[in-house]
C-alpha cells in the first residue's frame, strides 16, 4: 500500500467522531480525563495527515449536545482541555495555513472559552489550505432545527416564499454551508452509530468505522481510512454500469 491515495480519490471533507478516550484510559487504570488529554495528540496527527493528503475540510466532534449528561467533573475537565488546547495550538495552526471554525450552540459555553474561540477564529480567518471545524455542543437535529427556524423567520419577514424553500435553501441555513458536503465519515472506538453528528451534511457520506480508540489514531490510520474511501464506488443512485460509461 503506497502512502498516498491518488489526489482525485482524496475526500474533500472528512468528519470524525473521535470516540474511545474513556476506554483507552480505563484500560490503563487512568481517569477518563487522561484519555481526553491523550486524544489531543491524535487531533494533531489527523490535522497533519489532512494537510499531507490535501483534504480541504475536516470536522471534528469534540462535544455533543448529549455530552452534558456526563458527570460534571468530566465536563469541566473537557472544557478546560479545550481552552488550553486552543491557546497552545493556535499559532501553529496559523503557520500551517489552517483556518479554524466552530459549529454548535456556542452560547451555552463559558465566557472565557467563547472568548478564546473568537480569538482563534479571528487569528486563522485568512487561512486557506485546510479548514478545521470543531463541533462543540453540537447536535445534528439542533442544526436542522435552527435552519428551520431561520427559514420560518425569513418567510415571516416576507423575504422568502414558502414555495422557494428547496434543498439548497435548507442547506444554506445549516452549519458548514460554505463547505462541501461530507465525503468520508470516520468513527473510532468500535461503535456503529452517528450519535447525532452532522445529519444533513452526511446525506451521501461514505461511512468508515474502526475499532482503534481515538488516542491511538495516527496518520497511518488516516491513510488507511482514505484508502478505503478511494476504493468505494459512489453511485449517488445510479447503476455501476452507468458510472463505468461516464468515467
Ligand atoms: C470521546 O470519547 C470523547 C468525547 C465524547 C468528549 P469517550 O469519552 O466517549 O470515550 P468512551 O466512548 O467512553 O471510551
Ligand atoms: C460522540 O461520542 C460525541 C463525541 C465524540 C464528541 P459519544 O461517546 O458521546 O457517543 P455515544 O454516547 O456513544 O453515542
Ligand atoms: Mg464514547
């Protein structure tokens, strides 16, 4: 297996459910927070890997709208880690031409974290090589619901007719509307579910699941996922024969 997939077969947008930190820590008799800390190295690895392969967008699920159900001490450890990671990594991201964006209901986060998020977004806003979207307090159902609310408000203001609401219009109000739809969905940690991640944006994503726990995920794991993707036939409803004739 060569290290590089042919560029045309590299996914433009990869979305990742970074799962398995808790189990990684438990296997080492460590607290769950140690697993979250170890997971930060894997974030660095996947960003470097995406830069190497020429991926344009990477969306990372850092904290779901359901993760508020976790013990309070785990939630505060996670928020603290996000804060420190932002402070530590933003300069290196800027230097590597990485743009950082955040999706989710950020209004519920503490004001210090919101301030650091705004700072990181501003510092990296002009970067172009790779966009990394961090999903915090994000839920796919929330995303579609807020789009519906915005659309209804536009109709109410008389700016939009109900008959003009089509798929493009809905997509335009969902998060990440400035980026291509997800090509490759990756979930580590051996669970086979979407857990309310990007529902609209993943409509035609290729799904890739691995038992590797997130802290053990590295650039070789990413290359494996990209190779698996490169060998998929994306038919979008057509037949395999039709595709053979057009390629
Ligand atoms: C994913 O790892 C990180 C977050 C949800 C924040 P988990 O913490 O879910 O790890 P497991 O699934 O318990 O191993
Ligand atoms: C999904 O993982 C959320 C993140 C990775 C941030 P979870 O571990 O919270 O998902 P479930 O509970 O297994 O569905
Ligand atoms: Mg989990």
